[in-house]
C-alpha cells in the first residue's frame, strides 16, 4: 500500500483522466484507475505535504485553470466518500441506487463514464476484486449539491498521517458509520477465475432481480453485511427486497462462485496434465452450472478410460473429422486405413472413429446446446415414474403403498409440483420407483435437421458417403451425449428447485413459529405428558423463573388423587393457564384437564389450557445449554419448563433448539443439509434481530443470534456486563473485546436499552459517588485527574431504545429539531402529532430531501420515534389458542365450522389442528387470495404455524383418520 494521502491520489487520478495532454503513469490502464495505488510511487513522494500543513492543492499547481477546477471537483467527491458525518453517507447511498441515475449531471465526460467502468468490472466482484472494481459506484454524483460547511469538515478530517495505519483508520471509521467501505489495499485479480459470462447478469437472470440490485448485493455481501442489516438499513440499495429474496440471491451467488472455483481448479489440473486446449478452455469458461462443468470435464478426469472420441483422436483421425467439415473435397478416408491397427483396420472402423469425433464436437458446442435447450422449452417434456420390477416382487408393502400415487405417474416438467419431485426422488432412492425424462421424437428430428443444414453444414459439397457420416454423427451425438445431458439437467434443475422451495418453506414456517406473540404477565404450568413415567409439571413465574416442579401420574388409576395435588399447586401459585405438550399421551392429558375444567374443579380459578409443540424439547433437555441453565433439575423436568416457556416467550426458548429439530418442514431429511442449516440459521438471526433484545437482561444464547454477533462475542458481552454493570448506551459496545467496528455496525441497530432501568441505575450510581466525595476529598487533592467511571463518562441516549441505527442519529436529531420535538418524548402521542404536522406540510419525500437523506431512512426514523417504549413486532402475530373443552374425532360432521391453529404448511396444503387429536388438511387449491388478509397475501407471510383460521369440514375418513378441510377465513 502506498503512503500517499488519499486526496493526493484522487487529484492525481483526476489529472490523468481529465487532461489528455498530461502523460502520467496513473493513466496507463483501466485497472490502474481502479487500484488505489499509483504505479509510480517514488516520483510523487518528494511532493507530499507535511503532516500539519493541509495544502494538498500544491500538487496541481503547474496545471491550467481548467485542470485545477476539475481536480477540485474530483477531490470533493473523494472527500465526501470518507467523511464521518452521517448526512453525506446517506447522500452517497442515494447515488448508488440505479446506474441510470448516475448518468444525469453536467460534469465532464470522464466523470460520467465511471458507472460504465463499474459495469465492466461486475464479473470481478466475486473474484476478490470487487471493492476496487466498484470503487466508482461508491462515489456520490457531483450533480447533487454539497454544503460548503460539510466540505470544510471533510477537508479537516482528510489531514491524517501518510502511513498505512491511516488507511486502516479510514476503513474502520467509515465501517462504524455504516457506509459502504472501499477496499483500499486492493486484491490481485486471478485470471483463472474469469469466466465468459457476467456474474451480475447471470445472477439477475437466475433470481429475476434487477441487475443494479444484484450488483449492490454482491458488494454488500462481499463487505460481510448480514441479511437483517441489509434488509432494514440498506433498503434503497436493494429496491426494498425482503429477507427471503435476499437469501435466494445469496444462495444463487454462492452457487455461481462454486462453479467458478471448480472451473478454476479443473483448468489448473488440466494445465499440469497437458490436456488443456483452446477449445476445451473456452468450453470450461462457458459453464454456468456444475452439470455443464461435469459434462465438459468428465472425459479428462483421472482414472477415466477416455471417450470414444479421445480414442479416435489418439489414432490420428481428428484431421479427417475436421477436414470433413471444412474441406471435404480433399478428404480420402481410405488413406487412414491401417490393416494391422485396431480401430483403423477397415474403412468402417475409420468412419466410426470420425463419427465419434464429430459427435463429441457437436455435443460440446455452445450454440448447439443452446439451440436444443431452447427447443425443449417450446415442446412438451414430461417426467415419468413407474413401480420398479424388483420392488414389486420383494419389497415392504407399507413402503410401496406410500408411493401409490407415483406407480404410473406422468407430468409436464413445467407443471410438476415441488413435493412431487421430492416424493419421486425418495421412491427412486428406495428403489421402489423408476424415473425417466421423456423428450418427444419431434425434438430429435428438428435438432438433427438444424445441425445438418444450418449449424454444421459443410463449406463445400459433400459426397453421399460423407453426408451419411455427418447425419450419423448428429444422431449419435444426440442419442449418446446430448439426450443424457438434457435428462441430467432437467432432473438436477427440478430437484434443486424443489429442495430450495422445501428449505424456503421450512424457513417461512420457522419464522412464523418464532414470531408467535408471547404471553406476558402470566404464571404458567407446563405439562410434559407421559404414561408409565408420569406427566412432568413445571410452574414458572411471569419472569420465567422456575417456581415448582413435580411429577403426577394421571393415567395409572391415580387421577383423582393427583387432581388434588394439581389444584393445590394452581391455587398456591395463582396459576390459571396450563400448557400441554403435544407428544405421547397428549390426547389423554388434554381430556383429563378439559374434564376438570368443565366441572369447575379449580374454582375460584378460571383455568384454560393450550396445546403447544414439544418438538426438540427432549433434545434440549439433555443439551449442555440446558445443563448450564438448570443444573439442579432432572432432564425430564427440564422439558416441562421448556414447554411452558414456549408460550411465555417462544423466540427466547426456541432459539435454544437446533432449528431442524423443531419439525415444521417438508422432506427435510432429503434436502441438502448444508443449505437447510444455513437458511434456518439465517431465519433465526433475522427473527431475533428484527424483534431486538434488551442488552442488559437477555441471555447469552439469544445474543448469539443477533446479526454481527457469534458465540464468542456474546460471551464477551455477558462478561463485560458482569464486570462493569449494565450498558448505558450503544457506544459502550465498542469497548467489548472482539467486537470491532464491522460487528458494531451490524448489531447496533438490533440492540435495545430500557431507559427507565438505565436512568435508575445512573441516579443510584451518582448518589454513591456523591456520598463518597467528602471522605475522599483530602486524598483527591494530590490526584486531581482520575479515570472516570463508566456512568460518569457515559450518558444514556433515548434513541438507543429505538430501531434507528447509530449511523442515522445525526439525521434523527436534525429531524427532531425540524419538528420541534424532544428525544425524551419518543413513543408519545405528542411526537406523532408533530411528525404528522410536518409531513402534511412538506410530504415524506420533501422532508427527506430537506434532510439530505433517503425516504427509506427517514421512514425508519419516523417508525423509531413513534413506536411506544417496549414495542414488539410480534404483537401483530397470533397468540396460542386457549381452550376449556375438547372435541372428539367421532363428533366431527361434514359441514361443521371450526376454528383451529395451523401446525405446518407445505406446497400441497396446510395442516390445521382443530382439537381432535389429528390435524386436518386444507388442500392448496382451497387457499385463495380472497380468503387471506392483505398483509398475508405476500408469499413470505402466507399461512404458517401459529395462524388461527376458521375452517369447514369437507370430508372425514375415520378408518384412515384423515380430515379434509376448506379455509373460510384467517382470524
């Protein structure tokens, strides 16, 4: 890294780019403009200003007036990008929205061409060069006026030391302020990672997201920004995409990077083995999927016997094959006949060898493959499954019956459902089903005609025997190479899409479950049902403290005696809510409590009960986290505590369990476990972050899932809290070991502070200091200066209780000044009235423009200022369904209207618990938009676990215990 100051570099770049008469090493190539270091370092070093003299304009002194004017403009642009105030950062983010917006302005042509440079460099974003290549994207357009006082501030802050730590300091400061960070050092670009396709365009095609959004997301992910942070605080850069869409883009980006990395590895391997030719290199660099890469590289893998084409090439028939296409008039196949050589002994063998080489050329040609793929998109391609002959003779009848729907199944690949693909794949893996892709003969005929008459038409007249070889080669290429490739691609694409949908469905269900509205302020009795070993009881206080644990035997003839014990416990702890796990003996335990409630046995208490999923409770009860949290409790009793806490605060309790054990997915064991874990962990992080945590009372396990934090940082935060007392404001997080500027930027907006608690703590601390002052007055005369206590040096900030990010505090303060509000009035009705008055006068966009920020940022500030203290986004979600009576399966009648709670959601329907011990199914065809509320019509907030619905019974199959329902409305 050069020791040049940043401003001098920017001025030098401006001179090189704007004045064609100047010959400078800075303008030697486009890459040198993207790199932050000039090539000639020693030539500029004697002209550096001294550290305390802020006159960098001397570098441009010999130039003309026009040149100096241009240098000044570019210098301002550079200064805006590294400034500490928040408003310029917001202005810069506004300029990063759409590339077409950056072309507007009256600046010199050289400046307006900078967005084009970023477009050319898009492909390098994933190759380790992204931060240099998008350098020009991060500069705000000079068409937006900049206040003079801001430029002054920035100039004073530019006068830093001219050594490497100074650049590091810039990066850390801007990172802490939440601005997109430039990679000052720059990474070397490895040519092996370059592909023949633009990663931004390909990513846009795969995900159906605008290319400018994809370019911004690539940079944001490269800078290690988390999905919750991007979704909430970078909305203007991502066109307001939701977290699910961001995860989709991230997964597609990882897949493309994997293809590029494996392609690079394969190229290096083939280079060492001497097998890499120009055509092979082009074919490898054209690969966009792992299937294509495997198709191209399979013949060259170590241990491969070689293809028929390779063996023919080893016999020296490649010139004959090329000659047949380019110069057939001079081709004489009889000259290649060698009677004593295997493969060349007869003219038929020579023709077969030429045919194999031509087929290999056709099957690896990009245009040929593109044509056949496009042709398949226009035709009816179906996937078929049938009962395997082996399984029909010797197989488990139960397993065979499970796949009865797929014994003779056929469906268009464009219309087949994701769950059908996963079911077919599972049957095939169990060797119960055989699966094939059926491509009609019309596709083959049209493809062969196109190859012979269009794509591979010889340049000269062909003899009949050569035309026969050409036709046979095309047919051989299709049958032996292209058709199997297409089948693999179709199956792989269908499976990949089905797995992704399954994982995304699991994620949506998990989010719905985690965001279930908590039941605050109640004493709860958790019941873990059981037969032989009894039902485990746990009573917890409104603050989740364990008050009592016990075991009762309700199903062994002692029900009446145990009822007395349960009544005594409920009266003793004033508990009127019972939470029953849905495991073994759940139905009997529910009937037991429902009978007692109907008889008013627990009077004067009005007792209600609810059923809650106990998935994962047993695994958690024997986990190290449970042992650490409840060391003196039996593992069987820990599960009862967990069941009760799932109603009191579902999010805080369910994060303790590995997400895949919660059991709200579909075919979760058949999908990629790596993808499943990454997605579910991301969903948990999203939910915990969006809900927010109180830094002074939350558990270590909950802290781990905040965006930007991990197990070590959460542990360090807890240790700091135990050593120094409660956190007073967000700035104190920077004092925690291991929590750097980037981690602070990611997590700060999701950390909350209870202002009343902090004010009480600070006032008590000041009282202690005041009482100690007289006694220490004499000793303090010798040492006038002492290190202040955290409470003395830190003051509480009312904005810390909101969702407003510290990078936007400056804008929030100016907005409060504009409306005449006070930070201490956050969440009060007066604040809402003042905001409404200003917005009615100037509008949201006008106010944002006046504050020099974006509409999204201003809206987030308004939300933070108007939300009441202790606001929880989970209040918009449904609470558990409390009941007093039970309905039997035999009592169900067709046409009956019931209310229930969604247990699980799948692509083919939704399972609803209607309180009869068996969940009913609402087929997906019965779930229409008209029956959903406006909020829930979005895919990410569709019907999911925890939703309360009103349903109508359509069919009751008592022998098979199946209930079919129709959705009436969402409650």
